[in-house]
């Protein structure tokens, strides 16, 4: 059950990062500011990849999710006024991953 909730959290956070890809530039609707937009899209892909690896029971999904959360936090800090609430999701993701990596009993929660 927790595996599916965490999968949904990773996918949701990745989808939210797509909003950074499609940003209004100079008053135009849905224009793409390429440089930062590419970083937001790459972070979204990392979250999607980590969710896919989690669903496929791959053992390295946690490292990809940790990389996604840390790069997400760097992006959020660059757009703090608009994206500061993403920090809450990043903290939840990082703490869950650290619990899974360093507590022996925790991975049992993520089995089917």
C-alpha cells in the first residue's frame, strides 16, 4: 500500500515540475523559457523515472528519487517565491528515502 502512495507522490511531484517548463515569458501565455525550463523538465523526468523504477521493484529507485529531490530543491531555491511549497514534498521524499536506506525494517513496508 505504501509503495503505491509513494509512487503517486513521486509522479505528482514530477507533474508539478512541468509547470516550471511551461512558464509565461514576457506576457505570452505558455511560452517556454528554454534554459530554466529544460532543468524543470529534466527534474520532472527524474521523478517519473524513479516512480517507474519503484513500480518495477528495481533496487536503485531510491537513489534516483534522492537525486530528483535534491535537484528539485536547487530549482525551487532559484524560484523561491513561486515554488517554495515544493520544499515540503522534497522533505517528505528525502526523509522517506533515508528511512528506507538506513532502517532495516523499513523496506518491509514497501513490499507487495
